[in-house]
C-alpha cells in the first residue's frame, strides 16, 4: 500500500470508527489538571460544600469565573451523556466542590474576548465553544469533531487580513481524537468569526499521523507565504496563492526511505467559507 493510500485509509477509518461498538475510548472520562486555572462554562453554577448534588450551596458562580482545581474526587456524575468527576476548587477566598461538566476544558484569549472550549464527551463526539467578554456570551455553538481526548489542547490565531473580504477572525483549535488504528491523532479545526461574531466551522486537517511503517505529515500554506523546497523528501517549493489556503500532505514509508508521495488540496475563500478544491 502506498503511503498516500494508507494515509487516506487512516483518515477514512478515523471518520467511520465512531459507529463501531466497544471502542477503546468507551470508558474514557476527561479530567482537569490539578493546580491549574479554568473558567466556569455554565452560568449560575453552584459551588457546594460537598461533592454531590445535595451538597449545601456556598455561592453562585457566573459564566467565565476563574477557578483553581485543588483535587479530583472519586465522585462521578453523568448528565446528558457527559460523564465527569467532581473537583474541589478554589474561587477567591472560598473553597468548595463543582462537577467537571460545568468547567471549561481549554480556553484562550481572542482579541478582547475569551474562547471557552468544552469536550462534550466521547458519546456525543462534540466540541462546544463559547466566546465571552466578561460574563457575557457573544457567540456559541457545538460541533461534531469525533471522540475527543483532553490530553492535548492548543490553538492558533491566523491573520484575517490575508483574505478579502476579510472575516472578523480566523482561529483554529488543536486537539487529540481517538482512533481505531492508533491511540489517537492530532486534529486542527479551523473556524472563522463573521462580522456578527457568528462561529463558522471551516475545515479540519491532520498535521501528522503514523502507523509504522507508513506515516504522513501536512503543512498549510497561507497567502504571501512560501513553503521552501526540501530535496531530501523531494518536496517542491510551494508559493501561497491569493485568497487561498494550500494544504500539502506528504506520506512516506519508514522502511523505504526513497518513497515520498505528495497530495495537494486548496481551500479558496469566497467571503464566508473556505471551499475545498482538489489538485
């Protein structure tokens, strides 16, 4: 099997794997990092004296409130197909308990706003986003991305002025998706915000994946950018194109060092969407 055929089959298997039964992620429960700071994802959230729903309420917390995770308890609660632990947390001078389903899993600043990310669990296979300013929601939405792990989060904010007419914002969220072929693979989902701050999912791409001996890696080339030539892997120089994101995929075989395949596609900006063109 050639490297490119393998990689495409890997992506296909990853897409259809959620319909298979008894996946290795079925019992996975996302966890928060102890001693890390998170934001409250819900509104009017109860901070309780004990780790259950009957615990006495100490105070109410608004959306976007900062909390510090002190410890994870052994208590688990499942609501709306989302199963998470309870945590002992600190909020200002108060300490108490909050169910993890009401706490964001990842966040990052976006101009004067904050993006809150929530893994809705491997049963729903969805990522929920809330863009807030203070305790006010400016935009929100949930998007099916596959069975998410909380082990690896990252983000990138791209330059919207590279495209015309430019969106308000272009950003991407990187996370780990469970896979049938391997434990997991990194996936980056690109989003835009329009002038009304509506979140619009664009496309996702896989920076790299490997099931030895077949492996693959991918680059995005934006307008005015240049991906240099690499003679060792037989990669040609790629120049960015106007209003276009070029995706270049390189597949290779660890046992056959001279085997290199390249597959290129383009995402052309039409003012509201990046439309994919195969090359």
